[in-house]
């Protein structure tokens, strides 16, 4: 399916997420970009788009009157016409949005088994994403880094020395076990949303912990050689990553604090 | 569908999880018990069942030769006959197992929208479960509580004062928004795995932070009155909760350290 054809045949997907950072919204963007699917990134594309994010997380909101439940936090995906009584459907939680889009965009595997493995590996990659966040915010999301720096130094050391090898070793084994994927795909013989999700976490870790990653990459040649390098060359993703739509890392999940990296 | 009928018509589901603690395995047990589905809880039911858990998390394992990928951590669900070429299917990650079982056991809603909202709310309840774990283990899972007690005192205070009201307030709003559920179900008019999952997290929090919960429950009358009380009376769950199969809380996610509770 070509990019132009997809753009005409999919509903006008709308991503509701904070502007100016990749954040968890990036996992949704990558699934859409890898399939050449058109979408609106409302807070990045319009001046008052931030209002959609603020409305989503309004802690006084019960029902929006369109049949959708409240959402705990961004990102959310809005799909016009696919909700109750032909209204808009709104789904929140990154893995749930990816499971929905995966089915629609052909990123969810060839059968029921693959579909669930793709969700499982995605959840594991997102656990690594969450642990990366907690490496610089181990006490409270609402506090500044500077107010939990002592604890962050301790947690990030465990994260680098115990958690990273555990996750990297696991995904290396998944890639090696999947003969059909040839080191390029986690499940089966084609791209899934587990691949795009894991890829972004690896890319973010390279930014946040450059010394640690440089020292460890050689131990996982399938993950950092074959997999990481091939996903970023995939048609759709390659163009996206070179575009202005790909936002730089800054003060989100992936932050480069040299003192937290390997010394 | 009666319990006896289910027991004959479902495959011999096997839960692979650590013995003697509720842990994340409990979310799977509750979905099975609430639907009267027969299953084997291998590490609790047989003396050498622990070997299945150890094999699952073997960090040298690549493929088990049955077409399933490696699993990052327990719990896992084994479903004989449902994998590649008629072999056993093995799924890991709690939300992925619940999504699979939800479809099979009628706990995943009435349509595609409800199916995704149920997954979303489940993920949010499991985020609360993970944050509960981190309230006593904010630095490293592999260290003893005593070796991170200073940090735990600080994190648990934020957890009680900022995070609990945020999660409780959210689920109170979800319940109020879902008119069809009458305060008893998060999505639609019948039980889903989001309900059983959230119920267990609330129950665990009552054990771990009794003073905090006692002080807060009155602010969320739908959540702690209607919802919590009605789920535990549901046929199947009620009998399970009174049985010896329901394991007591001990040194798992939900731990009662009086010093971390409201003073």
C-alpha cells in the first residue's frame, strides 16, 4: 500500500499529546509514520491544540458527552466516526492505542499468537521506558530533578548496571529466537509496533546514557547492530526521522545528565 | 454458562508464576476464578512446579523449541494446543495475558471501543500496582527494603499524598461516567478484567496503607462503596476469596510497613 493510498483510506487520526517533546506520544507517531498514515498531531500543529491536551487531563471531567470514559493521562488517540453512535472514539494508554492502531495498520502480526507477543514485547519495552524516567525521577514526578538528585544517582547506577543488561539481553534473545525476522524484527517476518517502540527506547537511551551504551552495545550485536540499524532505515521511518516532525530529546523521559551516566 | 460447563470446554490453562504470593499472578487468577474457568497454578499445586517458573526466566534461554519467544518475567500463561503448529502457546506480561483471556472468557466488553477502554483502565490500575511496589522499593528491586528505607519514606509520602488521590479520583470519575455500570463496573454493564484488576489493587492498598486508605475512602464513595464492595461479592470471586487458593499478602507488591503509612 502506498503512502498516498493510505492517506485517503484511513480515518483522520488525531494524536492528543504534549507539544515539543517526543515523550510517550512518540510511540504513536512512529506507528503512524512507519505505515505512511496521515494524522494530526494537534498540540504541535495548531496554536490552541494544547487545549485538547488540557481538556483530556481535566481532573474534574467525568464524561465528555460523547460516550468515551475520562482518560488518565496523555497520549490519547481520537478517531472520528469510530466511537459510540458514530461519534469520535477516544483511547488512552500507549499500549492500548498501539494495539488498536496495530490491528488497523498491519503492525500487529500474522496471527493471534503473534498479536499477543507483539503486545507483550511492547509492554516490556515501555517498562524500560518507565524505568528510564524513574532513573532521574526516583522519588516523585512532580519534583524537580535537582530535588531528588541524590536518590537519582543511586537509582541510575542500579539501572545502568543491573536493569539495562537484563533488558538488552532479553531483547537480544528474542531477536535470535525469531529466525523469520533475521535480526530485524522481534516477531515474525515483518515490522510491528513492538519494533518501532523498542527502537525509540534504544534511541533515547543512546541520547541519555551515551557512555554506558557505547560500552555495552558490543555485547548485543543483534540488538544494536542488525535491529537498531535496520529499523531506522525503514521506508516511512527514515523520512520521518530526517524531518522536522521528529522532535529533539530535551526534558522528557530521555534526559542527558552526565553525572548519571557511566563515569 | 455454569462453572462445570466452562471447566469442560476451555483448554487446560496453566498459570506460570511464583508460589506463595499473590503478586502479578493474582490478576490472572481473578479473571479465571470470576468466570469459573479451570486452570492449573503450577508452582502452587505441585512440588516441582517452581521449575516451570525458573525455566521461563532462564536468562540463557533463547527459544524453547515450541515457537514461543523468551519471556521477560513471570507471570506467563500456557495454553496447550493454541500455539504454532498445534503446540502450546505461551504469553507473558500481565496486560497481554488478560487481553487474551478477556476475549476468550467474555471479560473484554461488548464491542471494539469497550475492548480498548478495558485494556486502558487495566493498564492504569497496573501502573498504580507498580507505583505501590516502588513506594517501598524506590531504588532497586534487587535490594532489601532496609537498604532503601530512607528513600522509601520520601517516595511513599508522595505516593500517598499526590498519587493515590490522582488515581482514586480518576477511577471515581470513570465509574460515574459509565451510567450503564451503575457504579459496579468500569466499562459497560458487565464485569471485565479491568474490574477484577482494579479491585485487587484497591484490596492490596487497604492491606499496605490501612490508615491512609481509611482516611481517604470517604472521598470516593462510588469506588470504595459501590465498586469495591460489589466486585468481591460476584459469584466465583466470592467463593475464591474465601478459599485457600487466595494467598495472603506478605513480601510482594503489597507490604504493610507502618512507618510508610499515614502517621
